[in-house]
């Protein structure tokens, strides 16, 4: 076997491996979650320690874990910051009003229903666990390149019963670029 044939076989094998890995991901992207956690002490609402979000190859997102509301919540003012790479966004919203304004046929309302999250205020005291049903995001495959990058966020919510803080850090990664980067670097 000559060097040209060996090189062609090697390149073809690498391309097949990369294509197989890419096919197992949502449109060639995968979600790498660094953390989703409580960021304050004495939170009136707390996430469980093992709270997680996972995107499966068929573009279904699973939210796993529980949250506990330590009191009934009738009002919620949410201050948030979000960042994708170097682009930052921040704001303040009335959480109960946002829930009230969500249309019953909207995707947000359907996601809340699938996850078993409250769709309006008040939010009753108690514990709820998520992860029973997935949220299908396959119709957003063509937009994955827009969302790709390092995503971070934090929200501080002031309620009638106290405050709570939640923060996250994740990366939406193009698997092909990741594989090429590891091949070149490693």
C-alpha cells in the first residue's frame, strides 16, 4: 500500500468517526453544563444538589432534579443577567405577570406544563421534582449555531416571603469543531 492510499484511508476513517459522533448529537451540537446551582444562602426556593440539564442526541432536553419552595409565593420580582460569550443582557421583570401573560398555546406554557412547573402565581409551598418528560428542541436545530458558545446566567428573585438566587454556566458546543480542536491540540 502506498503513502497516498494510506493517507486517503486515514482521512476517510477520521471523517466517518467525526460524522458518526456528529450524528449522535442534536444537529451536531451538544450541551456541556458546568453547573446549575443556588447562589445565595437562606433561599426561599432551593434547587436540589444534583439539579441538571441534559440534551440527548434526538434533540430532547431533560431537566432533572427537584426544587423546594419553603413558603407560598404570591409575588416575585426577578432581576437577571445573562451572557453568551461577550454579549451581556440584564433586566428586571415581574415574574407573576410574566407567567400571567404567557399564552396557553405558547411554547413557554407547554414547557412549563411538561416540566410540571407552576404556570401562574401563587406558587405553593412544597417540593416538586422534574425530569419525567423531555422537551423536544429539534425545530431549533438550524439556530444552534446562533446559541453556540459559553452561556452564563444568574437570577435573584425577591418574593413576598424572601429571596432566592440561581445561577448557571454551560457551553453549547459544535462537536465537529470540538473534535478538530482536540485533534489539532491533543
